[in-house]
């Protein structure tokens, strides 16, 4: 955590409540749907800011996007939970906590009794979905999934990183699927009884049953009504990267010509046009339906990550090799 957060932690912990459970990840595995369903439960309080990300101190944005509302200090973080009822369990959902090397240690330092919830997905489909997610959110600019994966080694050296990517670390795709390593970081800080590992396939098949499993894990009333929601899936892709980049330049005003156009737009259009009409036009021009996975490349990725899936199966004592079809790879 930041120096200011570390200095203020003892006094604040004595005065304010710290979350008792954390949805630690991964992204594109149903964490949004799980968060939305859990926060409807009367015994749970989760803040409207879905991803505070405060404890992932190693994954802070080097160049935060303009819309970022993340808490900078421990005081700001704890303030997210001030409206909770005295009888409610506090929780938050930050999918990068599982990927982070620091989050487990930071969470344990302030809440050693925390319950940790992880959701894991078959690696090839997970990375394909994640790649499209990064394209939509302007972290990635390489539309070709195969090429984006191949760039990982040079990007690890700081080369060929997209000019306006505010989060280059996220483009190291293989780091996201080191599942056993990630789970062991939490097992070093928490007992196995404090960690619940869910499988994305189960959640997609029956998310109500999965939510009730989580409620039992949290020792809450699992018989309460559950509002069923679809696990978060990628609903769009960027199809016009150059146009998207031009529009982003105008919105952010990061160059003289962009600032000139931005100023002209403000003088020639109403606020309604800028906040409703233009964004709607941008969505129609820039985005399209998600691109289907390249089955040949998906097979290559499955072979690449087979050892990880075998290790995860052994670690969880569950046949994920069979569930995800990895036994057919030889």
C-alpha cells in the first residue's frame, strides 16, 4: 500500500470496518454478475464502485485514464463502505487481486479473517475474451489475437506497447493464467477454508446454484431469493482501430490538433449532443459484434497451457483436464 495508507492504517482499522470478503478474480469469468447478484442480498454490502483495486499495489495504472475513480488512500477506500448496515457483511470485487502479486499480503495485513473468492476459466477462451476486453477499453490496439500474444515477450521489455495504453502490464497475457501460482499466494496468507475457487463453466451453467454456494461459504442465508443474471460475456469488439484512436485523441486532447478540434466541438455543439448523440454515433461506427475465436490458434494455446491445467486439476482435486477437453491434446 502507499506510504500514507500504511501510516494511517492502525487508527483507521480501530474506527472503521474493513471488508470481510473479496471477489479476487479473474476478469471475464463472471465476476461482474456475481458481484451484482451478491450485492442484492440483504445481509451483504458491496459498494457501487465495483473494482476499488486498492490492495493490488503492484498493478496501479502508470497513466490513469481520465475516468478513473479509484481510491488513492486507505481513508478513501474505507469510505466506500461507510453506508453499510451494522448487521451486513462487507465485500468488494476487484478481479485483478488474483493476478496481483501484492494483493494477498496487503489484504491479510488488514483483514486476516477475510474470505477469498476466485473464478477460473479455461485458459484459451479466457485470454481470447480478455484480449477483446482490452481492445474495447483501450489497453490493447493489436486486433489480431495471435499477434497480440506473440508480442508478449517484447512488450515485457517495454517495446511495441500501444502509444495510449494506460496499463501495459495487462498485455502480458500469460501472467493472467498462472492459476496455481496465484492461488498459492493466497494459501500462504489464508487457510484453505477461507478460499473458495469457482469454475466459470459451473457459473455459466447454473449461476443461481453458484451464488448459493458462495452464500454458504460466507455463512449467510443461502435460501434468500437470488436474482439470476448472465455471467459477463464480451458483447462488442473494436472494428475501426484508427477511427477509435482519432476519437480518443479528440476526447483526451493529448495533441495540439486534438485540443483544437475538442474546443471547436464544445463551441459548436450542445452538451446533450456531446454526451448522448456523439457517444452513440461512436459506438455504431467503432464497435461491432465480437470476433469468433480462431480455432487453430485456440488449439495452440490449449497445448501451451496444458501443464497449467493439469497442475490446477491436481491442486483443486477436480478433473479440469476432462472438463475443458485437454485430455484430447495427447
